[in-house]
């Protein structure tokens, strides 16, 4: 039987999540997607109207099939956590069962088990503010959406993951080197995500024979990255300074992800794997 993957954090065809879904689909996996509730409508409409058909093309000419799209908001673990203003917000009211716990239950009811869990989401409401000007609320929101969301997803999906399975998240080098402009506690959130990758690799490894890795990806002009505001500069900087002189494509991250969640990487867990044209190795930009 082919592997079944749940990928959290796809709302268009530009980001890393989409590219990872394609690489996994090309390798024969069945694709389930978790889409942020406020983005669900437009994503499903675009899918249905064929807006993504060109980018759904796989190397063998067939189109990637997404078996099911689940509304998800990974900052809420269960219905009790959802505040009234969100519950009654009209972007949320049309969907139901989108907390992490409920989505895991739905996937269990629909499919029984999964083999692969991918976390490709982040959010930092104050990302454009320097850390020194970030509020407590903004900092905690960044950690909640970008780091704890992975802990929560693994917590709730581990019981339905087949032994030998693998999980993956996406991180950024701002966790370990200062990247001015990546603010709002997002650098802190990525540092937490990387540390949690090591601890969760141990815990999920022992508990369910599940691997946990994270890809430290180079810059990509995704929707989320454009919201930060300096992504074009980062892409140019990488092009000018990385050992491999080319623009990074999302598919390169997708391919590395497919390797990491496959049996080819059966002894790789707890790792931060750089997929960035080697930019992280440079100490002096020339
Ligand atoms: P993206 O916009 O394609 O993906 C981010 C997704 O997160 C969006 O679909 C958004 O709807 C979703 N999201 C936000 N808050 C959510 C929530 N509470 N619940 C559920 N979903 C939520 O952008 P991307 O750049 O491909 O981001 C994917 C991952 O890659 C992120 O972890 C990001 O930090 C990481 N990353 C990106 C870059 C880059 O340059 N783009 C570099 C390194 C790492």
C-alpha cells in the first residue's frame, strides 16, 4: 500500500507545503491537506476551478490528487480553547471541527492511519517589528502558531501514525544567526521548533517509532514570506552569496522532504537539514 501523508499549511500553490505535497504525490503517497480556516474558501474554490491545474502537474504528466482538504487552525487544540470572537467570526463560522484534536479525529475516522505528517505553517503577527519592540502578546502568538502548533499536531496525530512513519517541519536560519527583519519573535519560534525537533525525535521515536526532522529552507517568495516584506532582498542575497549560485526552487525543498520522510532516511531523526544552496555555511559575504 502507498503511504498516506497529512500536510498542514497549504493555502495556495506557491509555498513549501504545496511543493512537498507534489514531491510526495510523485513518489506515490496519498495526500491529505490541512488548510488554515480563513484561507479555506479561496483555496478550495481555486482548486475546483482548475486554477492550480498547471502546478498540479507531476513529472509523469498526471495531476496531483488531493484526497481531502481539512479546515485547520493549529493555534487551537480543542473546541474549549476557541474564543467567542473566533467562533462567531464569519470566516470561521462556515467550517467546523477545525481544532487540532478534532482534525486528528476526523482523519482517523476517514482513513484510520497516516504515515507522514508535515508541518509547513508559521505566523507571527508582529514579524515586521524588531524583537526589541515586540509585545508579549505578539511573541507568544508567534510561538503558538509556529512552534507549539507542531507539538500539538504530533501529540494528536502520533496515535494514528503507523510505526516507521515520519514527520517534518520547516525552519529558517534566523533561529541561530541574526537576520534583521525577521522579527516579532519569529526567530525565537524557529529556535524553539528546532530544539523541539530533537526532544520530540526522542519521545516520538521511543513511543511510536516515528522520526522527527526539520528542513532549514532558504528564501522563497511564498505568500507568508511576502508578508514579511524583505523576501526579494533575501533571495538576491542568497543568489549573490551561497555556494550554489542559483535561485532556490520550492521543488528542491519538496524533493529533500520526500527523501527525509521516506525509508531512504530511516536512520535520520532529530536533524536540522539545510536546503538552502549552502548559504548557511558562509561566514563572510563576498
Ligand atoms: P505559505 O504561505 O505557503 O505557508 C504558510 C501557511 O501557514 C499558509 O498556508 C497559512 O495559511 C498557514 N497558517 C498560518 N497560520 C496558521 C494556523 N494558525 N493554522 C493553520 N495554518 C496556518 O509560506 P511558506 O513560506 O511556504 O511557509 C511554510 C513554512 O516554511 C513555514 O514554517 C515557514 O516559516 C517556512 N520557511 C519559509 C521560508 C521562505 O523563505 N518562504 C524560509 C524558511 C522556512
